[in-house]
């Protein structure tokens, strides 16, 4: 079920271990609660998927779904 309201695209940074993944997600501002955009169920599931793939070092998947940054030791 989709929430009614204004939709906006947001960039979220997810840090897991030596990776930071920047992903673009959709959020919605419901008309009855305009204080802050919220996530729909599908968006939350996608963010969990990103975390899972980062924890498994699945670099190929992460690059397909966002911008991947990796910590480089000096």
C-alpha cells in the first residue's frame, strides 16, 4: 500500500564495516503529518538489503544500486 503525499528523492549514506554506500531513495510527506518525510515498507526493505549486501562484501551488487566508497588504510 502506498502512502499518499508529496514524494521526494533523498540520498542516504549507509556505513557498514569498511564501506559507505550512498543510495537514492524515495520518501513521502503525508498530508496529515507534514513534519518530516517518511519511508514506505519497500524503501525500508531496500535499505535492509543494502546493509545485508555490505555485510557480505557484495561489491558488485552495491555498485549496481548506489555509489560505493571504501576505506583505504594508509
